[in-house]
């Protein structure tokens, strides 16, 4: 499973890294461990080589290049979702480190406010745990508009 998550994250980083440098209407913002982050590159995609149905992801830079990813078991409609009840998996990857809710199913919510042919928009907050070390990270006040590709 870890191999599929890492492969899917790498594919997403490639898509995000190939974007234009001009301002975008697509974004992913919030606070990670109390530090404000913001990026103008956010995508929504259905990867063909994994059993995840839909991913919303954004490339971030904190100390190293990283990625925030919200993984849905199916294409979400407008409405509220939780990690525990709806099978949402949140992932933060930074350098070689990976934090996720996939094993703990702890805290995580997503509110999809708009889902059309161009983008998916909403808000989120979650807590993730490092796969090996057990350390936790908290993402709050998240908002996104992810371009569908």
C-alpha cells in the first residue's frame, strides 16, 4: 500500500511542477502546525494506477518540497466527509517523510462546496501521523480550489 501512495504522490508532484508561473485561480491554503501555507497549484485527479478513486493535491514548500493530498474512495459530490466515516485518507509528504490518516483514521473532515467540470472547491482540516515515528501534524483552516485534470 505504501508503494501505491508514494507512486501516486510522485505522479501528482510531476503534474503540479509542470504548471505555469502566472497567478492561478486554483489554490490550496491553510495552517500546518500553526504555520500558514499557501500555493497556487492545486489539482484534482483520478489516478489510473491506484485503487484510490479521486485525489485532491497541492505542492507545498515548508522546509523541503512536499505535498498535501486528500484521497477519496470515490469522486466526491458536494457535502461533508470525514476520515473515520467516509474512508478519506489525508497525506502530508515532505522530503522522505510521510504522515497519513490511512492507518489511524483519526481526525479529518472535508466540506466540498462546489464540484463542476473545471474544478472542485471546499475546505478541510485534519490530523495525520508519521508512518514510522508516530509524530503528528495538524492542518487547520484549509481551503482549496483544485483544477480537474
